[in-house]
């Protein structure tokens, strides 16, 4: 088992530099299935994180109540009402990556239906599982590459491991394999990124308690999804895109918190283009 500390050079490895001649179709077609009437903010933060991280196209599939808030904040995002089956399936046929679960109220039956539509999609694209999707996911007939982004509590419930058992990396690798997860991003003060098939663990130490506020995970999921979407069209390995997402998230939050008490997720999002620009120089 390989163990690697994430440094700046590793973060840069997964970033996509803009070509002098290119267009929006060169930088990922991202689909985000997120938000509910109860947790609408999660869908806005995940979507805006995708946009500000450089996605060529970002489409949010969500409850209709989130449409006006979304377009008021990031009009660059496209929106599909989650009950419009034909539109949902058409979007899934075009996407090159999907994020599921941020802000899902799992008591609503529609989210199991949306997850099934993604799993059963004939188009083979990676999926990023966050929040509610972690609770609903069952590998079953899934053929999509899975990136999961749980915090410790979510991983405890999903894996069945005790908190003591989660401290052992081998336990996490074994559980992720059984669950059909290829890349596990275990969020903590030191975030552990598990590349399951290659038996490699990356340790990212860029965050801190200044990130301990609702919405940080939604933003992280949006950044990771954006970077993977861009990377797929520019010959970047998925694990490198994920590592970059975690690193950029932590570095940006730390920069925001240099002169204030906490790093609000919405402030972090707005600073993303500058952080990415600086890293690419």
C-alpha cells in the first residue's frame, strides 16, 4: 500500500490549462443532480463551484423551487426540473460526468428515482456521490466509475465501520471495494483520498477548522466534479483531478480565512478562479 502526502506539484498535475484555441465543449459537460425544497442552498453552492472552477457547461437538475435562486446567482448554469423525465434523460445522454446527492432530502422518493436513472443510463460517465446519494447508493448493476465524498459520519453509516475501525486505512479500502467505490474522498482535518484499484492513499493537509460550516462539502463536490469533467477531455487521470479538487478547495479556504474567523463556502467559490490561475502560472 502506497502512502503519499499531497503537495503543490501534485495539485498542479490535475489542473487543466486553457488552450489558446478552444471553446466550452473542451472543458466538460457537467450534470449536477442536487438540492431539494428543504436544502436548496446545497444545489446552488455545488453548481456555482462547478462554474467557478472552469466547467465548460454546467446543468443543474433539481426541484423547481431552486430555479430562480440559481439563475439569480449563476446565470451561466442551465436548469432542468427534476420531474421532467424526458429532459433529465436527454441531459444524462450528453453529460461526461454527474454529481449526485448534495442537498437531497432522502425522505422524498424522487431522489431514489433520479439515482436509478443515472445508474441505468446507457452513457458511461463517472459519478460523484455526495450527501444524500451516499445513503441511497447500492452498487447493484452500476457500471459507472464511482467517486464518493463522505465525511466521517456518512462513511460510518455507509460502510458499517466503527469510528475506531475507520482510523485503519486497510478497513476503508476493503469497505470501499465492497461498495463498488473506485475513489474514496474521506473528509476530515486531514482528508484521505483512496485510489482503491492502485492501493494508494493520498493525505491532504490543506484544510482546517475555519472550513467547519454548512456548505463546505457541497463546494468540494462541485470542484471535484468540475475538475474531473475538464480532465476527461484533456487526458488527465481521474485520480489526479480529484486530488487537485481537494487541494484547491483547502488552499482557497485557507486564503479566505487569512483575515477572518471562518471561510464561508460562498466566499471560497468566488475566489476559486484566482487560486486556480495562480497555481497554473
